[in-house]
C-alpha cells in the first residue's frame, strides 16, 4: 500500500479506495481499503512537515458492499455503517 502512489502514478487522499489490495490480514471478509480522515472531531488528520501539510490517511478495511456504497457517495457508506452499527476495527464476519 505504501508504494501504491508511485507504482500507479496516482495520489491518495481522504475517502479514496483501493479496490484490489490483496489479502488483508485479520479482515478476511474485507476486500478493499478506504483512506479515512480523523475518526473524531479533534483527531489528527494532518501534520505540518517543513511548512508542508501532510495528510494522515487512516486505513480502514471495507467489504465489497461497503465499497459499492462508497462508490455511490461517502454519505451512503456512512449511512450503511450507522444502520448496521459497524465496528470499523473488526472484521465484518464476526
């Protein structure tokens, strides 16, 4: 994942997804990765390094269904998570 921007010649930002990252350890039902901003209002989502803003991308494994919702809109994904009371830090099969 760390090499992806250079290999694919693409930047990564908040709410971007990797749809085929390969197996995700401890998340067997998740097939994609989502880059989430800070999880709480006062959480870190960027730091300044030498006067340049560097975004901190929290990697969240997501299922195919969640990926389809995210492709529709981030609001649709968040609604899905809220409706199902999804714990983002656990595999969805549990």
